[in-house]
C-alpha cells in the first residue's frame, strides 16, 4: 500500500500546497511506522509525540492561511542525537553521557524548526560517535531494516535505519570520517557530506559536518535549502549563498565532464568485488551518457590513515582519561580500549606527526582530484556486516580500516555523497561515492541526481512489520 510514511518530501509538500494533505495526517502515518519498526530496529533515542503533534497542527494552520515558513513546512524530520534540541538530553550515544537537558538548539536543529519542519525525534548513535556502527552502551543495537542481522553502519546509524524504515522523508546526520556516507551506503540511501562550513554546526571541529540523509537526491536538496542558512556560532562556516539547491537538479549535462574513477584506496580494507563492480558500472553509465572517464590513481597511504587514527585516538583518550573511573566504566569497553590502548603513551611528537599526516592527506586529496570535475569511488570497501559488531573485524586496535574511501574528503573539506547503485544477490545495498571540488555542493547534488537517473531499477523499500 502507498503509505504517507513513504512519500517523499517533494510529494508531501505538493499535497500541502494543494490542500489535499495535512501535516497531522502525515505525522500520524510516520508515528504508526515508528511503532511498527522500532521494536525491531531500535533507531530512535527520543520520540517526541506531543511536541511533534503540536508542531504539525501549527504547520497545518500556516498552510491553511497560505503562510508556510518554507517549502518543507510540516514535513517530518529526525535529527541525530548529537544535534542538540532545546530541552532534550543528549548523552551522545553512551551510558557515560550527560543527561542534562540542552539549553539551546544546535544550528541544524534551529534551522529545521524555523522552517516549520515537524521534528519527530532524535536518532540513536554509538558511544560519542566513535564507531562506524549501530552499537551503543545506552541505546543497545540499532539494526539495518534491509536485514536485521546486518549493521546499518554509523555513526549516523539511527538516522539511516529511520530513513529506510520510513520515519518520514528527511533525516540529518553528522560526519567526520564517513558517518553520513557509510550508513547511507549500507542502507541504500542518499547521504551528502557537504563542504566544511556549508552547513553551520556547533561546536565546529576539523572535518566535522552535518548532512542530509534521504531516500532521494531531491529531498536532500530541499533540506539543504534550510540547513545551509547562516548561524554565527560556527566560526568556520562559509559565507551564505542564497542558492536553491533543488532547482535545476536535472540540468547537469554529462557531455564533456571529466570523471576520475578510483576503485582501490591502496589503504585500509581491500574492496569487496561487489562494491568495485558497482563503482565501475556507475562510471560506465556516466561514460555512455557522454562523460570522459579515466582511472584516478590512489593517493591515500597507510601512513595517512594511521595518522587519522592516532590523532583521534589521542583526542578521545584525552576526553576519556578526564572521566571519573565510575563514569568511564559505563562506556563500551571496545571504545575505551580503542582510544587508550596506546594513546596514553603518545608523546607530543607522536600527535604532531599524526596531525602532519592529516594535513598531507588534505593536500594530496585536493591535488589528486583537481583535474577532474567529479570522482567516482566505492563509499565503503565492504558490504553491511554483523549487527552486533562494533566495527568490521571487531578489533579495537585496528578499528578504522573501513573508512579509507571516505575520510580523506573530510580532511580536504570537499563535498562527497553516497548514492545507492544496486544490490547484491541476497538483497544488500551497494553504494557508490561521488566527490566534487571544494565548495561545489550544488555540483555534487546534480551529478548524484544524474547517477540516480542512470542506475538500474531499485528494489522496493523493506515492508513495515505487520501488527
């Protein structure tokens, strides 16, 4: 059946404009979907039913008066737990977290509220966002709706699972090494990591961005129109440009585009044949449409990837070591071991050398991709792994080898997106990554829309459990 919970933001907005649809109707369908799926996938940290209903009623009144706040006024949205919402606790995925209510909305939360979106609730994440996994010491296990024994990946794990399950069309995650794109790839979604500073965030940090996670590129573009509005709290934010990211999505002419194809990062985990095949197929489709495709040599080195690991181990060890022992004991033991097993012995020179590798990663990524309009690569080198695992391989002393295709674009501040291409024979999604030049977020959305049009027919979204 065609449930309102599965409608796109674009279609919902059309229904509001015509008066054929009410935000309250849509919210009711979404909450029914949450009730059906949530016992199985555990995607949500908080569901604010009464506040959401109040927001939906207010939106309905605005639409009746012909005064919507935005094109997506009244459209349901979820926010990752670390995107603070006023009055809600944010333990950051861990039993060691602070449960005090937050005193203000984070920039992305403020923007969707100002736009009149209906905030359904907050999505789950792993401990302090330190895992590309759905495993959390406070939330438990978040599962992939495509197959409940599979991991949605993370750290925007709940956002991805919620999008697949139909908890509304709009979801916002965060990404510092792949945390929007990896779950998008493992859950068959579109996920955009924008240029650093394109979406204001608080607190800002090297490589850290917020980004949309949706079933369609167009819905992500509608959300970008809202999320990119300025906020003075982010000192690293880019000057606001009053762009309509949804306009002209289908107008990119592939003829003459220079596309780089990189199917092996030469660092981290070796890519699965299925993800290599998907990237090659996407490149062939672009070439058939008129683009010029050529191989792009790998630029990441094991030393650069190790530099990222060392730097963030040191950062996290500093935070964890400051905790009282009783608080630290509440964290996932995996995370504690990952960030302390060697970081407690790091010297200042070790950390500075790691930082130098991060700068090298940034410079090399920009140089390697500069001659191309866009780059195509796998998003993740692997297919969705076991739901109960903290990371692929479950080794806290080698926890990040699966981020080799994604992490460099955080350091280089370039926009990068994951688009689902197809599925394995047993129904697991396989995404491809599309990378643009710095600040060309609009271009990445447009080539993602082109790939969305060129890709093979997609499987239906998983059906909601009965009863």
